[in-house]
C-alpha cells in the first residue's frame, strides 16, 4: 500500500486505541460495589483558592472492600476535602474523625447493579461510535486519494484492512464491557 494510505490507516488505529482508553477510563469511575480509590478521581478540592484534584492534597487508600480512607497531607484540609466529597455528589458520605476521612461504600442493590450495567453499555456504545467514526473518516480520506491516482485495488485493500481493524476494536470494547458487567454483577 502507498504511504498516504498507510498514514490514514495508522491515524484511524490511533483514534480507535484512544476510544478504548477513554472507555476504560470512564468505566473506572463506575463503582462495582467495592471501595476503589479511583471512585474519588473527579473530586476537586479548594486548596488555598485554587481547584486541585483530591489526589494532589491527600493519600487515598482502601482499608477493606467497603471502606475508603482519605488522609490529607495538611490537617487544615480535612474540612475542605469533606465538603468537596459531598459536593461531588457521588452518593458517598464522608466521616471526619479529625485526623482523616473515612468513607463507607454501601453495598449495591440488585436494581442499582442493573442500572450501572446500563450505564456501562451506554459508555461502550459511545466507544463503538467513536471507532466507527474513525473508520468513516479514514475511508473518506482514502477514497479522496483515488482522485489523485491511487489504484482502485489498493483502495479496496485499505477498506478491507479498515473493516478488520474496526471489527477487532469493537471486539475489544465488548471484552472490556463484559469484564466490567461481570464485576458489577458479582455480589
């Protein structure tokens, strides 16, 4: 294949890889009934007038499967951290003991588990749409190359290659979704 065609294929592959990475990043935020420090990933704290991620002003650990512990590096940050966790609207209640903040993660109900699975499937569909868009954009560019003199059989090979790549990345999305759904549904 010509260099231009390969360039468009590589660009599409890069976009598809980023779609998978974005999906995995989004699914980390979906809690599966176990305490996970990543649950607090989006929490920002007012640190002396500037919005700072929680992980940059404290240590976040799990003591057991149901408890998160937030240990601020400065004692004066306990109240702003507690307010930030409430403000993040994660459905978690911080317990401030003056030294650190404990967060008990409630067990998921069956209804909530099914709701989370729907959310996960929605994120997966968004990832598949991104993958198909990357394929479509690359194929449009490759077809435009035909006007510049690229042979038609090379365009057909590129289309087949793009379809194989799209199918492969869609399967990866399905695998990621299946793992997350299994994780959520385990009681």
